[in-house]
C-alpha cells in the first residue's frame, strides 16, 4: 500500500475503564512529556507539559513504545498490534514500538521512553498518536516539532496507570481507548507493505535468530499455527494472559545504525537507526525466507520490498514484526 498525503488529524479523549487490570496511577507516571521514565535518565528534561486537547484521531495509528527489558516481560497487548518494530537502544538492549490500526487492546504496556529514531520511523504515518513514558530533555524539542500527536503521561494522565505485578519503571500501562475512540482501520497503515500470495522462490528455513549486543530474538516457524513463534533471549514470548506472540511475517531489515547526539547519564550513547534509504532484507513467511531489497526514498514514504528482479514482495496476512538490524 502506497502512502498518500492526507490532511493532518489529531485525537479525541474518551474514558473507558480496563476491567482486566486494577491499579492506581502512581505519582511517578505523572512525569511529563519532558521526563524520561528510564532509570538512566529519570531526572532529565523536566518541564511543564502542554494541556491535553481533545482532537479527532480518525485515520491515525496508535504507536506505543514498549519496554523489553527482562523485568518488563511478559508484556500486555503485544499480540494485537498490526506491526511490531524492534530497535536497538543503549547498552545493546532492545525496545519495541507496537503500531495499532485494526484493533485497540484494552491495555498496552509496559510503556517506556521515546528515542530520536522513532520520529523518522513514524513519519510514514499520517500524524500518528505516540504513547511513551517520556524522553531525554534535549530530544523534547524534536518531538514537539515532529508531525506526531504526542501523548505521554503528563499530558494524558488518565490514560495511564501503574500496575502492581512489576516494579517501577517496568509497570506503566496505557488504556488506548482513553487516547482515541476507536481503531482507525487498516487504511491508516501507510507503510507501503503489501499483503497477498508469497513470492516465488525462497528457501526453507525453520528458525532465525537475530542478535543485538545484549539481546536476541528467535523466530521459529510453526506449521500447525502457520505463524512464527517469538522467543526473546531464549525464552518464549507470551503476553500477560498467556497468549504466545506469533506473527505471520518477520522482516529482518538491515539498516545503518550509528551513534546519535543523545546519551544517558552514564554516558551510553543512544543508537540512531536509519530507516530512510535502501538496502537488503530477509522476509520470512510460510516457513521460507526470501532475500529481497528495501527502499524508502523519504521519511514521508512507506518502505517498499522487492525481489532482486524488482517485483513487489507480499507479506502474509496478519501481524508483521520488523527487526531493524545492523547492516554489515
């Protein structure tokens, strides 16, 4: 699906209690747009958040930054995302960005802070709503200037709560229905992804492992479920209600990753992941892997995936995981 430029829209706040989880909103989750919920930068970037305005979010996806530290697992609502992006963060660890368009779960989390790379990645969507726990103070002006509807706890405190099953900072959760009235639908997924029959060729591959310096992801094909079973750091990935996370398509997209201008208080620089440009990717679907090319000409464009002879590559219908891996 090609991205089309549309008038920018924003979001409506609607109250809806999540019956499946009970917790109180702790004082810590009131950290504003300018305060990171990470241990590395918890005192950074404090400022008074702008008032929360009620706007129309029709046609805008919801993107949620999800904690992927071992203490944050199992996550909630990860299985209902349309797309899950995997990115490298400080110390070689990983973080997830889940994108919702066809279904809004009752609860998503744990929610964590945003990174500079997220802004480039999100430009392919039409003014997406971005839920995150905070950000480093020097990144805040870039978030304010980006074409996103930023919704951190300090701006939309009633949409967030602290759970009781995990220790802070791994216990901040989002009620999506308090940010947007309904799921915008698949037309909001302006990523350039195509769905349909598998491309010809490829080779059989039962399992694929992708490693970051301090994290690894394994995707194992399940003929019975016709999905890839996800494991993180050697442990099967399930949600808090026991559902195994199992995408229909896995994309290992090889990109440039370099040091950004931002770092935590320990001096660990945040990796910047470039998603505009071109390169190669491996597309895993139906138990086979296809060696393809990817291209994203500008930040406003979606990403196209083509075979070596230039034909568009279809993904299998269902959830897609995109693992952004360092190009060799």
